C-alpha cells in the first residue's frame, strides 16, 4: 500500500472494528495515542510527528483513512483525494452533516489500543480534516487526552462544529463528569480553522477548552505542494507548517502537546528519566 522504506520503523496492522478493516501504523511503547492524519494523508510530516510521540514514551497508532501512505502528493493529487473524502460516506465534510461515521471506528481503535497498551487511558490527536474527530472520540471512555489541531470541518461553515447535537451534548456531559480538558491549536490567519470555530468550541466546552493561537507569520513559508497551492494559508501547526527551530512557536506547540499527553497518560507516581 505504501512501499515506502521511510515507514519501515512502523509495524503495520489490519484492525477490525464492527466488521470494517483499516490499516494502522504502530510505533513506540507505553500508553496509546491515536494520531489521525491530516488531508491529504499520512505524509512524511505526519510521520515525523508520530515519531516524536513515540520518542516521548507512547505507543502511537496512525490509521490510514485517505490518500497514499508515506508520500507527499502533488497539489492535483491531493485535491483529488480531498474531493473523494468530501463525498465519502465515512465523512461529514459540510454543515448539517453531523458527526462523521468514521469516528465510531476510531473509538473502537482507541478501545483496542487501550486494551493492548494499558495505562490510564488513550490520547487522541486530530489534524485538519480529522481535527474535530479527537473531540468526538472523547465519547469513548478510554480517551482521556483529546487534542484538536486546526480542525477544518465543516468546510462551508467557519463557525460550525462537525458534531451532531446529540453527540455535542454527550461530549459536554463527559467533559463535565470526568473533568477532561481539550487542547486546541490554530494559526491566527487560518481561513480553514477560524477564530469563529474556536469560539464555538469555547461555547460548547467552556473552560475545558484550551484553545491556543499562533501567529500566522510564524508558519513554514515553504510547505508541501498541497498546502502551498490548495490550502493557501497557514494551517498545519505541527506538520506541514512546522518550523523545527528551538524556541519557535510551532516547536513550543509540539512540546506542549507532548507535555499534555504525558500529564494525562503517564501515572503521576511513575518515574521517567
């Protein structure tokens, strides 16, 4: 499916949930973190982030949901992948569609990952097209560390959330009951994930939503072709628009995410070197 030697450090598993089988790439050890790819797929930038998660003491699970695994597609190829996803029955890309059905499969993956890895629970990180999926995954009790990065759905409603009314109420109830905190990131001039969207998260979750905004001027000015020609705006904080420099805003965001996961997934009494 990928044939990319750059992915040789990831084990490949076929995971079945309710009769649906998907390929999942797994690396590391420790409590589980489900890292969902951004559009247009599991790029080298997504894999770089996955490796950072594994190096921080977690077992990272990266499900293949769309695109070509391990590759940077051209802008045309990436656009075609995005269009197919937008009309797929698994996703609800537009306002009024409610919760994407694929999130039920992802919650099943989280349950299996928790059973395999143990620990207090599972982290869930969404990126771009899958950004809000991390919030919906909090309907699974095993998920205790949700991170929504630059969530772009619904594409046609900058103030919308990719959630049905029932699921939104259930997520708020879970947050109130269990004291979950939801971490979020966006660039201040991102036209796919706007301040209106973060305001909608704030209305739903109140103080449980920790939305952090980076200056768009800090984004990598030379992202891969899909982001340069199709996305056309600072967007992917820890992947395509990441700048690997000490003290850089995107580097700090990455480190904050890893610290958020560590605080929730590693027991307080555990001593880590």
